[in-house]
C-alpha cells in the first residue's frame, strides 16, 4: 500500500567503486570525479514548469496558454524538487532557440515560422549558444543574469545544474548576439562556394537556394494560421544540409528541416578528415586524453570543434555543472574525446550525459569519448516498456543487464523523458501505477543514475493537443500547461494543494524510492541474480516477477517486483548458495526490513548451508526492497 506521508531526506552515501557480482569493476566514477555515485537527475522543461495557465488552446500564444519563467524556480520549488532525492536538475531549453515571437526591441532577429516547429519552437534548434531563451525571462534584456541567478539558487538548494548542448545541428537562422570577443558565429567564415571544406562549419548544396518543404496540414506552420512570414519561403543561399543529414536543397517534411548539420571534418563520402585518437586510448585516463589533444596542432582541428569547446567553457564559467548531449552518436568519437577532456580539465566533476541509441557503440562513447553516462534506452527502457504493456516477460531484464554488466554504472535509467511517451498516456500504460515495478527496478538494478521527468512523479499523462505534434508526450514545441504538475505546484506553493490523493500518494512513493539511491550503500555495489534460479522452479515465481540482490560488505538487499496488474503473488524465493557465500552470513534466521512501506515482513530469511529462502506475498504491482538484518 502506497503511503502519502512525507519523508525526511537521508544523507547521501559516500561514493564507492562498484563491482558486478562477477567481481569485475564497473568503474562508475572513471570520468565522473567526485560526483554522487548514483545521481538522481530531474529533467524539467524550463518553459513549462512554472506556467499556471490552464486554457491549453491548440497552437495557443503565450498570452493564451502562458509560459513559465526561470524565476518560477523559487527556493520553495527547488526544495520540492530536492525532496524527491534529486542531485542534478537538467534544465531543458535554456540556450536561445528559434521561436515565433517578436523580441526585436531587444535586438533579437525575428524567426521565420516556416522553419520553426510549433509556436514556442524546438529547444534543439539553437540560434544563439551564448544567451538564454528570452521567453524564460521576466526581463528579456537581463535573461542571462536571470539564468545566472537560477544557477545560484539551484546550488544553494544543494543541487547541480545540467543544460543541453546540441552538437549535431543548429537553427537555420543561427546568429549570436552575445558571443565573447574573438568568437565567430557558426558558418561566418565558411567558403560557401564549396559543398565541403574541413573548416567549413556547414555542408552546402553549392549554387542552389534553400526551399521550404511541402508540409501536410497537421504540420503546417502555426497550424495554418495567417502570419506575415508564413509564405513558404526562407532565404538561405546556398542551401545547407539539413540537421539529420538530408542533402537536398528542399528537405522532406519528415527531415529536421528547421536545423542545419554541423561539419566535424567528415567528408560527404564518409571519409575522415580530422585528427584521430591513437590505438589503445580507450584505456587512457581523461588527463591523458587532454594531454594528447594539447599536442595536436590547433590548425589541424576542425573549426566546429573549437567552437563547441568555447561554448562549453563559457557555460562552465557561469557555474553550469554538466551537459546533456543531444544525438551524440551523429558526431565523431574523437571530437568527444577532445571536448570532454577539455571540460574535465576545467571541472573534473562535470556530469556528461549522452543520447546514444546504438548498443554496439556504447563502449566507444564511454571509454574513448569519455562520457560519464549514456541512455539505456535500446535495452532496459525498451524492455521495461514492453513488460508493462504485456508484450514481454521479465527475463528480458536479466538479458539487458548482462549485456551492459561491464559498463552498468555508466547507463542512465529512465521511464520518461521529453522524447518518450508519458507512462500515464493510453499509448504507453494508461495508468501511472502500472510502471511502479519498472521504476523500482530502474532505480535499484545497478550503479546507474536515475532520470525523472517533471510531472512523472504525479502521473502526468501528456494528453494535451498543444499544436505541432500529437499527444502522449508533453509538447516541447508549443506553449501549454501541464495539468497534474500544475495541481501539485498549486500556484507556486508546491504543496500539492490541488492534487488528488492518488497523485500525492504516487509522489510520496517516488520520493521514498529515489531517496534510497542515497541512503542504501548496497545500491552502489554488487549485484546478485535471483531471477534465473527462481524462474526454473515451481514455487510461485513466474514471468510477472523479477528478483535480485544488491549487497556490499555492510548491507544485503533483496529486491522483488510484481508486474502483474491484477494478480497477487505468493512465492517462496530461493537464494543460491553462491550468493549466501558472497554475503558471508552463517546459517540461521534473519529478520527483514521493508524500505518501501511500513509493512513488516511476516517471515524471516532462512539461511542454511545449502542456500536460503524466504516466503513473500506481493500485491498486484507491488515491489519490496528488503534489508537483511542481524540474526
């Protein structure tokens, strides 16, 4: 039974060098310095978080639908986020991106709606890397100072700040108003007569003008609304390659037509035209990578590499503590070694998170590119979603775990983010409680950090018709309200005053679960497989269940989840002799303490020289995190 009580924040556990059950080090901190061993990252869509308006008119303006501000992250708001066990806030949509709005009185050029997705614009079509989205500011003229104040408030609340860098592409109308002296815009020095040159920042369709793609009715600029600039034209000569690599002067409507591809020294035929890492550098330290790039002649490093390093250093100097890299696998591995080693030279504790979807390349991005964390989407996320939807059994979890066992501490676990469907949407689960067993496993399975997307903790369903795109994901393109989150926010009180009992209960569960990341030392150490042995026996354990152990020399945990939505489970869980030997416990009865509820387990864990067993009852969708006590 989920309790709606509030929970005190435990102290963060000291970092440990983690090992798998096989004894192989996962080296979870090999590039992460002194950062928290199991960070909890709260992704918040900055533009939506503080919005209190509830009209939710499709394609609505700021006046109609409202817009959140950086000032909405008050000490009270940040305290509320911190109470969830959060160590880092990923403020999505901070860099100034293209949007449909008039800020010309602040010297900002007006963006053409024909190359903007939605009315509020995509946060991944950045038009000025040296300033902040003016929509987020109370005073757009002081938007950079307002973000610096937000960084300071976040730090004062005991959390760190992560923002996006989008290395693969920028907005078609990129132009910085705030670049430091000596920093030139992307493309400013390009030879546009050439389709490719190593130090061109963009690729060109030489001699050919850009054409706006033909858009279907549901994708038309501003939903078909009349606007002086909605004329199917955008001046760009010569045309640049589109962000997803499309090379036509007139991209398709399904291309990333609002963006242009950055050139990293890869020729159009795919051959490499940039410095590469020497063989054996996968085993080298970040410091050794930095030293290597220091001796590479600067003139041999492509222009775009220098520009992104300048961008990263600019934000580090303002107090940003890390970066989330969009579509990281669309740029070269060697570039990441260059950028990340420079970042770590400035801030060894910077958190570096990459969006990568190709499992065969995971180790390259961790060991050679020196990323701290990668998305565990094509793996654990996909499997957990399939299990929740009744399309797979729990054996998929153990398969996915084994596939990344050597890099487990580097794989970010999540069930929602801005790209994925909301759990409560009909397209995913239709009910936020259906994902609780998966969330327990996602949080406790390994040394990996956990990502929580704002509103997930109160069951946001993403059902609003915002404008560009379809429901099931909270819109990142338009001005919109986020109803379940708004009810908890309660006009800035952050007390759940408008929330339902179910929403408060759900949030309390998330808070208790995520705070275990910092209070249970075993979650940062070794893993013991309980699923394989138990699924082979007929003692009530079936494909709806998943069980495992986490342990260190001070603490032993048994974790078991029931994915069945309408079926309670009565089972006898067997513990193999090999695990008991690793625990170094003598035969006898050991009491258990349940960490996710106030319920006291009815039977102890019994250990013998031949193994151990415990009898458990789990309600539908119930999970237990059991601490093994003293005899």
